[in-house]
């Protein structure tokens, strides 16, 4: 445990002077009603810090008069070191050489608003045996930020200041203004000289071969150096957003496949040259929507080009750097990129033998998703994976997350039989927007379901959703299941029909009354004969079972159903959706017309007869392009 900390609070705060004026040190800047330094002191105390040194300068007496009573109240030993002239973020460290002995210490810049797990930071710092650990994170404006380049293990190999680095593509990793430092850092601090930790001291350490590491965290870190950023931070505190990003608070992730989802699919050898990477329109907006929702944006990609010898890992890093740069130019950031370099088959000229293995990470295995869940605070049951192939869908199913398909790239055309995404979308932007937004119609139904759950008491509540094909039944059922899971309710989503087997040359299968009766009976006996629509294992102890199908609410089934919902849509909407589905499936125009004629001739009218037996009729207003 680290018990010492430094807060650098000696700057003039020029950028925020419109708020602080000339009489208030920037560390006393009121943030949501209290000085920012008070928030930092409380965080340090919470994680076992006992002794804090404040590096002061401008208006030091004013700062001391406010901070000393607060430190005493918190039980913190406090020292002030006053710089006669400004020495930058690193120059003041020289005066502390004898202050901490051989102890490691935390270092915070006085204008950073944060809420993070400092214990986890300290543990990683100690385990890495680093002389210095830099808290880092991706941000939404890397082009005007100082950037950090690291090896795969987090060791920092270069620091690239804004304005000084040449034009090009760079990984999105920036300074968080929080550090964990060993006493070795003092060997690189020059006496009585203005110097910066990021751009002077750390480069000296890297040049000397000392170990400097980056600790990449998705937690809340934002400086309040301008009035605009101060307003943003105060809003984030008031809404609970800052606290929600703490490592102890698991949150949903949106996993993205790369090729065919975020960038254009090349096919063949895949992307082997940096010039070949081109974002799909809307990809940056998709990632930005995930960022703005407070969810984690994570790429999961197979890159067998490395095992085949087409590209090296270092060159792949350049391609990833272009991806992150292009996203960053549009205000979007990825929290992590995980890739599998392996390939199980041999026989490629120039292949890398040690990578030609059957690994645990290559999709359709779930290894990369499970690794992400170990390394990031991910709530897997409420996460989703946006992909364009069967291997993406299978990996999602095996990891226990919902699979969303897109009609770009390979467009999930290899998804045969029961291996299907729960929903399909035109592109990644539509899928991401659905992932981050609540479906209003589902929320309405969930409120009703919650009221009815108390009445069933000793048994699960049975919800049935019926309506014409392409009306949005699966969208509503998935939205209901997702909303219930967010509220901590165990739920199964079962699709009784199989309407998506076109790829395998099989026709649609529509469940009849006998099939539903057998399905209901199997659940009542505790031995369900079904698989869930999103590939999750059936929850034997589920509080709610949601069954959906064209004829799920016919009169013969009503005694088995606690809440029946009919999903309606205008005929022209159904026609448009069915035609779009048929074209995507690769059906010929004549076959699409036959499909529509069959629906017009009987299915739609038969399905609509259930309206009179439903408890609610829903028409989904914002279906996007989700299909059943």
C-alpha cells in the first residue's frame, strides 16, 4: 500500500482565470460546490494515503489557509512546498528527494477531476516493477493531445507531444495527469530547473532504459482547465456519470468486429497495407454513441495475416493506429483493441510457425471477449457484439452476450440454421444506436410486467408476443429481455418460429399450437426444450419467460399466458421490411414477390385475428432496421 501522495498545485491557472480570477488558486476552483483539491484529498484518504505534500506557488498562502483545515478534518498529515518561481509539473520533485525515503508515492495534478480505483493502479505499478507508471486513457480529441506509445505489455517506448510530432497515424492513448512513482524518478529531476513530467522527466527515463509503464484505465479523468470543461465535469458529477465509470461499477460493453463492421471488408488476404483501411460511413458515429452512453467500446478481431506472414505485429499496430486516428478525428475512441494473430492451418509461404496453432482466442472461440471481461469492468450479460459473420455470432453466444448482425462486410450470409444474430441492422451505426438506447415500447411493457410479476408469485411470468412476420416481435422481445436484465431480473427470450434459415436452403418454420403447448409444458416441468433467441443458456430459475412467434397468442394458448402482446405494423411497412430481408438473403426478385404474395394471401390476416385476445397492442415507432 502507498501512503504518500503529491498534489501539484503551483500553476497560474491561466486558462481557467475567467472563473477563478486573480485571487483564487486553481486547486481551489469550486467544482460542484467544493474545491477540486478537497475531492482529491478525499479520494487519497479513501485509498489509504496518510501523508500529502502540496507543491504550491501562485497564491500559496490562500491555498494553504483552505487546505490545512480540510486535511486535518480528514486525518491527513499535510506539508506545503512553495516554489519561489514556477518549476513545472516535475521541477518541484527535487525538493522531495528526502521526503519519502524509499517509499513509492502517488502524484496528482491539481486540476484533474477523477474518480478511480487507486488500489488497482498501485497493485499494477508494484507488479510491473516500473520506475514510473503513467495513468493513461484514450480520449475524444487525440489530435491535440500529448500521446503515449507503448509495447503490448504497457511499457512506454515514446512520448509524442502535440505540435511536435510529425503528421501521421497514432494510437489513441493520452496522459491522465495521475502517476504512481518510485524513488528512482528523483534521479532524473534536475535541481532548480523548470521541467515537465511528461515531456522532460519521463523521456529521460525512457532514454536511460528505465522502466516506465502506462496504466490504461476507462475510469473518469478530466481536467478542469477551461470554463467549458468545468461545466462538463459539474454536469457529470451531478448526473452520477463520474461515479458510474469507477472500476468497481461494471457496465455494458459494445464489442465491434473490425473488418466489414468498422472498416470496409477487402476479402482475400484482408488488409495488409495501411492505405487499404477505410472506415465504413457511420462507424465513427457508432463508436461515439457508445462513448457518450458511458458504455465500453471494444474491438474483437481475428488477424490471421500475422500468422500467415502477410504482415508483422508492428505493422498491424500501424493499421490499428490509423483506425484510432480516423475515429479520433470524429470524436470517437476505442477503450481496447483485442486481436488474435493465430491461424490453425499451415502451408502459407513465409508463415510464422509459432503462431500456427489452435488457440483459445481466435473467433468463434470466446477467448478475446472473456479476456476483455477480465481486464475491464464489463457487465457481460448486458453487453452485445456487433459482427458480420457466423464466427462473430458464435463467439458472442459462447461469451453470453447478444449478437447483432450488420448487412455490411460479409453481412452474416454464412449464418445458417440456428446460428443467427438476435437482430440484424443495415450498418454498425444503426446497431450501436439500438444498443445504447432504451426501446420505449419495451419499457412500457416492462412496467406492466413488473406489476404482474407479483401476482404469479410462485411461478415464472409467461409473456407471449405475436404478430405478422417483420412487424418487430423479436425487436420488442429482445428489448423487453434487455430492460429486465438491467433491472436484475432473470429472463429467457424464446423464439418459437424459425424464419431465418434461407441461407441453408431451408424454408421458414412457423410454430403451431401443439409446438407451443409442448414448449410451455417443458418450462412448467423445469426441463425447457428450447434455446434462447440470443444464444444464452436457458435460465431454469428465470422470473420471466418471453415467448415470441407469429401465432403465440391464439385463443387456445391464452390459459398459459400471463401477458399477451400483439405487435402491429402497417401493411406497406411489412412489405418493405420483407422485401428488404429477401434481398439481403440473396433471394431472386421472383422469390421475393412469392414471399410477399404468400404473406398477403393468408399469414398477415391470420396473425391479425389475435389482436382481440392480446392484453396490449404495440406498434414499434423506432424499429431502425432490426428484423426478425
